[in-house]
């Protein structure tokens, strides 16, 4: 069963069980997937769905930062609930140590010498961590490692 099918099944279940937060979050995720499918003109595969779910989690984390600055604890708790629902559909996330190890492997594989090679490293590394790490975190770690290797 694809991730999209799982989301649709879980939406029906959330509606039956009257789980408002879960229902709202899954509907939002399905809408984001359908919008991306319309933009692309074709159905999304699981990798594309994972990317959209990661993007939605990132959006919620940014909302939490904004809500903290504004002192809106109600928005913070709602965003945290949405993140918890979305993360249930994502693979287990890699910690920074695991990402760092994978990045070092990719750097040595392509013989990267400095920050100018960041694009080549990311091209090799991102498919390996797809769905398991946010691109901005991976980019930050690769940048640190490449700057150290100079």
C-alpha cells in the first residue's frame, strides 16, 4: 500500500473515530499532495509524497518558531500535534551523527576538496537520505565538513 493510500485510509478512520486534529492534518497533507500532482500533471510516487510530507513538517516547525516569538502557545501546541501526525508517515529520521557519517562517505567517494564541490556531494548524498533527513540539515552538515577539509 502506498503512502497516499495509507493517508486516505487513515483519514476515513479518523473521520469515523472523530479525531479532529488527525483528520485536519491528514486532509491538509492529501491536499498538498493533490496540488503537487496537478502542478506536475502526473500522480506522485512514494518518494514525492515523502518529500511533500517533509516539507509540511518543516512548515509546521517554522510556524512554531513564529508562534514562540509571538507568545501564542495555542498555535505551538496545534503545530506540534500536526507534526506528530505527519511524522507517523515518514521513515525514522537519521540523527546528525548518522548524517555526518554518510556525508563523509559521499565526500570521500567523489573526492570533494572544498565548498565548491558541495553540489556534487549533495547530488550523491540526498538520494541516500531521502525521507530520512531534511535537506537543510544535510546541507548544513556537508557545508561544515567541506569547510573543515580545506
